[in-house]
């Protein structure tokens, strides 16, 4: 298991359309372990393989929601070759961030729920209706598989503001 460097904008790899996983094997499971290590080390809740430079249709998500004592509970989930098969007509707005756009956040509107099909790390097929933060997160991460970054959902003015803040932050570092 290893922690990888996160690919950050404006790296052109983030605009790559990821390829499907042909077989869920030990190499894929090793990549998934690395993705979780990288996501946890970066204090994220979701990560697409392309964010560590690998153009495969693999996502890992762990919302790490808090229990009644305020401690984060890990519930890691793996999505291989995910596809959204249905979305709700109603939408929700969430203040999204992204490990590939460090320390920048913006409100993004997405469908409130979505039905998703995918394979897990054992190769088992799943079909589930997702809602709340998990629905938002899966849509955000699936955008990465298509070369889309959350700031692409913003108006040009808001996107430019986020990029200017990021440039200023990098210059100060």
C-alpha cells in the first residue's frame, strides 16, 4: 500500500476520459488499497483513479460521517465501472471541494438522488439508489472519469475566481 501524489489542476491528465476495468484482479485491488491510503492521507472523502494519474474507471468513497461521540466512522466503498442509470428531477446544492483543486470550495447543484450500477472490489455487481452526500460525492467522482472537474459546473466568473484564489495560494506557498 502506498500514498500517491494527487494530480492537481491544470494537469491535462484530469481531462482524460478513463477506460473501463476489464477484470477485477489483484492489481486492481492493490490500486484500490493505494487509492484509499492516498484519500485518507489527503483528508478527502472521495478519489478517482485519474486523480493519482491512472485513467481507470475506479472510485473510492468514504464519507467518514461522525458517530454519536463525534468520532468519524470509516465505511469505505469501492465503485468499479460505475454508471448512473437514473437521476432525480429535484436537485440539491452542496459546497464542494476537490483534492485536485486544493483548499477551494464552491456551491454546485446536482440531482438530489441517483441510481448507480457498479462492481465492487470482489467483482460483485451492485445497483443502488444513492441519496444525500453519497449521491453528491458519487456524481462528483464520476465526473472525473469523464475529464470533468467540479469547477466546470460553475459560471465562468466563479470558476475564474476559484482559479485566481488557487494561484494566489500556490504563490504564497
